[in-house]
C-alpha cells in the first residue's frame, strides 16, 4: 500500500502551493513514489480522528503502514532517509543537508510567517504601518545572510537535497511580498527549485485539488 498524506479540502492559499502538504508532495515526487492523498476539511482537522494523527489539528500528516507522522520536517526527513535522491551518501554532506532543513524551518520560516500573517490579518490595525517595516527588516537580515552563503552556487551545499527542498518551499511564502526581488540570487534559486519536474508534478497535483473544490 502506498503512503497516505492529508491535505486541505479547500486550501486558503488558493492553489499557490504554499500549504505545507506541498513539501511532502514534492519529496515524494522527487523519489518517484506513488502516494494517496486524503483531503480534510477545517472542521475535520479538529475532530478526534485527525487529532489522533496530528495533535495540533493541522496538515499534512503521513501514514505508511503502522507509522503515522506529523510535521513536514519530520516527514520529509523520514522519506529522505529511506529513499535515494534527497540526501547525499557521504555522511558529512548528509549531515549538512539535514542542517539546512532545520535552518529553513527554524531560522528562515519564523520571521517569514510572522510577516505573512501581519500582511494578511493586521492591515486594518493602528500599528500595522509602524510594525510592517520592522517585520520586513527581520526577513531582509535572514535573506542577506542566506544570499552571502549561497553566492553563485545552484544549491546550498553541492547537489540538490532535502535542505534545498525545504528552503525553497519556505522562501516561496515571500512570492507576493516583493522582498525576493531585492535578492536576485535567491529569486533565481527559488526559480530553479520551482523548475524541477518533481516540483511541477507536485504543484499541479495540489492545484488540481483547488480547481475541483466547490466555489473555486
């Protein structure tokens, strides 16, 4: 039986591929695995059956036999450790790729998500105009650091790895912010990730869900 992942029945990102199931879809496409997708509503995400899989009532989850996982970092790492193509064979390079996975989730994603949430939900607040530049600057600091490390390389550490997969999906959350335009090397890095055939297959699969959703 193929593994099963969960995804939004009606994603709030309107098919832009920013929901976190995209990371798991991409990883599975990179290794050429077949997988099933179970769509869940926002109501179902807070019900006991889903909470047994994800205690925080979110998506995605991953089920394979008697294994159930939540959190995209854990899921992608599990996939990468058991299939060739997402982690280097050399032990040191493998460790560095995993470090980049953690960096994407722990160092880059928090300020990017905070900025995105403010832009979505705080525009009508009295403090928004004053707070926005501060949030943007926090992201710029991280992008500047990443840009200096990336340089003119195609990927973060040699060949494409799960570290790049995770980093690209995190950076894509900035697509509508205009900040990536300030860092052409990072914008090109994201574009290289998006051009990978496995990414394209994953993107089309999640977009098809949005297109088929009622009211889309």
